[in-house]
C-alpha cells in the first residue's frame, strides 16, 4: 500500500511565492504608471471640457465670464491651488460650479477671463497636479483666442505649486 498524500508542501509554496513576488515587482510599477497616466488624461479632458463650455457660454450670453478657483462654490478664492472651479459673471455672481475630484489644480497668477467671440480672452494655463512620479507634467493652455490645448511643457512656476 502506498501512502500518497495530496497537498502542497513547503517547497512548492515558496516557489509560488517567489514567482508572485517577481511578477509583482515587474508589473506593479507599470500598473502605477498606467493608473497615473489615466488619472492625468481624465483631468485634462475634464478641464478642456470646462474651458470649452465656458467659452461657449460667454459667446452665447454675449458677456464676459471669469473662471476661478473656489473654496465654497459661492465666490472666487485668492488661492492658486485648489480642486473646485467656479464660473462667475461680471457682477461676480456664480453661474456654474465645477466640483473637483481628488486632483488639485495649479492656477495661473490671474483668473481666466473669457470674452464673447470675436474678442480676446485673458488666456492662461491650468495644471492638474496628478502626481509626476511616473508621467511628465501636462497642462491645459487656454489661448487668448479661446482655444484650449494640451501643453506638454507647462511652466515650472505651476509645476512647483503642486504638492509632491
């Protein structure tokens, strides 16, 4: 009679754990980079959509609008780093609140003023602080003609505002 035992011995378990550790060591940094890239792309798309909407609203209503950071969704904040955006009219009445996600936004030294077309807006660059450990910093630059575009070389003054 043979005494055959089914199961896993210690050596099998150690080999499997070593293989898992090796796979995780290779796969985890790639996964982190992918996750950061997706988070950055999502925030850039959100900011681009907000800028296009505010430009359209300024033209539709034929009035100057201002996009700024806000802490309370009621008035503009003097901060240059935040997550929530607020669209206000010339009388500083809030028109639209854009709640942020967990990503902070580095704002330029001025609020972004949007003029109805064909007038020129103030322009500026918005940088989502999505973490730059795996991916280079990318921003949205809003031109004076009112067109948002992705900027692969944002100003270092904005990059330095982002928390590490």
